C-alpha cells in the first residue's frame, strides 16, 4: 500500500493547526462534492 502525504493533498503545511486542516478539508469537500 502506498503512503499518501495527506498534508500535501489538503495543501497545508505539516505543522498546520487543526483549524487550518479543517478549513482546507471543507474547502476541498465543497469543491469536489457532486
């Protein structure tokens, strides 16, 4: 199984706080949700 860098997928730094990760996730969810 290949490892994916989830920080890179979300477009945030690896030292990002929870709020930044949550915001990036929701932004991508809105973009790709049908």
